[in-house]
C-alpha cells in the first residue's frame, strides 16, 4: 500500500507540475490584446520640469 501511494503521489505532482505552468502561460497568451486595439497613451513631461523645458 505504501508503494502505490508514493507512485500515485509522484504521478499527480508530475501532472500538476506540467499542466499548471502551461495553463498559466496559455491564459496569459490568450488574454493579451493586439496593439491596434489599445488606446494611445499621451506621455507628458513631469509637472516640475527644469526652467529650460518650461520656456519652450
């Protein structure tokens, strides 16, 4: 009985060790949106810029 338990335990962990990362990576790959669907983000200078930047 002890040997069968160890074998089953090892197989279960082997399956989980392979399936969980693959599932996680598949979910991440499927939920990404293409760049054309993302709105444009305006990158602005910080409010406390240097005086040389303020005169432009």
